[in-house]
């Protein structure tokens, strides 16, 4: 089935929900096992079924099934936020004394999480240039546990040299984690090009209306075999004392998401609420349509900005002039490039003035909303980064980022025309 169909139907049979067309919200904490034997079987993974909503929930199951299908993965796990999805994916692979390799151009929250916060857990992050990945191989050693990058980075709007990253990772049998939030499963499926794990902030395009926070982790088919006997991932191959000696690689289920669910989510508990799962399911229904319009609007605005005398440069992978144009053509559906663009006006104060002068574009630190958004990363999302880190992550002081919404593109252009003065 095609994505439009999967987004509407996968994972839900109305017969299971009293015939309701809308997926029911199972707003429950726990489940009646009926008998002690059933309870014991579920805990021992001899029978699959609901245990407690920190681990699984029937509404959340539907969201997970849909995203696994849309990404072409084997299994998905929904969590409370994109940040939780990234943390769990990394914590599932690395422990104190080991390292991960992280792209330089990623979301500010990912930079702080991966290079600062988890450093205090003893996991070292080594930073690589994902634009070409020429420095990647030299950073790998026998303690490397994951390579993390974004498929269309926020806010730099860079596209990685994905094929090269994947081939290097496979050479060393390291798991790759791609954040596909901005490209969305509509434009790109990292798994189809060899990526092992895909994460999303579902708070953005998947939700589409800026109404709920959520995160998703999707694992590819065949990842069990990649992990089995792989010395980098001994903890999947050896008994887990916290789960009565379970050896994950002996379990005939997708073990990447399974281990996060029954060990990390069990213990750390950043679970998505059933209500937010339902909100995200509503958003998913129109994702394919929305992404198309976001891409069309963004391209028109990028073309207009490119001709504006006060704009130093425009970064949108749909523009022929963009350094990322070839990669967008190569990787993304019809070369479409989603709704994120940035432009540099060369000056911190002028950028702030523009920010304060738009009417339709709202000053909001979010992306992927149906409503258009304008931000100035240097004074907001990236303000916790040092000057050096700012430049290293490709966010100059005069950079303005737009998340182009679904309004009429002419109205949006008029709004920017007035603000640029
Ligand atoms: C927003 C965002 C995140 C974090 O997601 P939350 O749902 O806000 O926790 C991670 N990666 C990217 C690319 C994002 O845009």
C-alpha cells in the first residue's frame, strides 16, 4: 500500500473498536490480565499483550504501527518527546566509557543532549562533518556505539552525505541513527537507504498543528541479525540481570525497540500519553498532503528571497543555487524539500527587527506547524551554545529561520516584504 493509505488505515481495524472510525483513546493506566497465568506469560514475553501504560497502550500501538509502516521499518516505539526518542536510542547502545559520533549540524537540543548531558553519564560524543563525512572514519574506534545525524538538519537545512555515512557504519558494524523530523517519512525513508534506526520529533510535521509533543523510534528489519554476535553490542547478547537474565538476541521480536520498551522505558518512563498518541494519529492522516504544500510554499518563498537585495544568502535545498540541491534531488521524493528554509541578513540586530515586524509569521520556537513561524536561532534555540559552537553548527548571528506553513504563499511573501523594509 502507498503512504497515503497507510497513514489512514495501518494498525487499526474498526471491528476492534466498536466500529468507531476514529481510533479510540484508551485512556487507561493498566489492564485486567484475567488470570495470574496470563500476567506471568506477558511479563515473561511468552505472550504479547498490554501490561501497563508506561510500556504499551492500544492507542499508542496504532501510532507505532503507522509510523513503522510509513518509514518501512519493522517496529516502532512512541515516546513522550523527540528528545526522549534520541536519548533512548543512544542509551540503548552506549554506556559509560564508550562513544558515539554525532553530526555537527543537528538540532540545538540534540547537540546539548548528546555532547553535554550524556557526557555526564560517561558517554563521549565525537563530532563529525556530515555534509561530506570525510572525517567520519577516523573518529571510529572499538568503543564507538552509534552514529547520529539528521536527514535534513534543523536549523542549518543541511543534507548529509548519507550513502557514505551508511557505508562506513556498515564496514565497522556500527548502528546508524537518523533524525528524520524535517524530511518526514513522506519525502524520505532513511531505512530504504541502509539506515538502522530512525527517530522523529512527532511534535513537528507529524502532528502538524503544534498541538502535542511526542517522539518516535523506528528500527529496520534485520537489525536483530546485525546485533547478534556483534561485539559492540554485548549487552544485547548477554543476560540482562534487570530482566531475569533475558538475552535479547534470543528473543524472536525486534530487539532494538523491545529493549528500550522493557528496560529503558520501564525504568526512565518518558512515555507518550494515549491522548497525545491520538492527537498525533489525527495529524498523521494528512501528513502526505501537508508536506507537499509546505514544500511548494517554501520553494516559492525561497525563490523570492533569493532575489531580495537585503538578503545575503538563502538556504533551501529546493533552490538550484543551493549546495544541497543535488542531494535533495538524489534522496527526496521529487526533490521536494519540506517547509524549512533559512536566510542570512548578515546582522544580529536587523534579524531581530525583521522578526518583530512580521504579522502572519509568528515568533515561535517550533517547526512543522500549519501556521508559519519565524525564528532567530542565535537569540533563542541556539542561545545556550557558545560563540564557537554557534559557528561550528552553522548558525551565524544574522540567520533567520522560517518554517513555512500552509497559508497562501502570496500572503506570506507580502508579510516578509513588509518586514524586510
Ligand atoms: C524539535 C526537534 C527535536 C526535539 O523534539 P521534541 O519533540 O521537541 O522533544 C529533535 N530533533 C529535531 C530535528 C527537532 O526539530
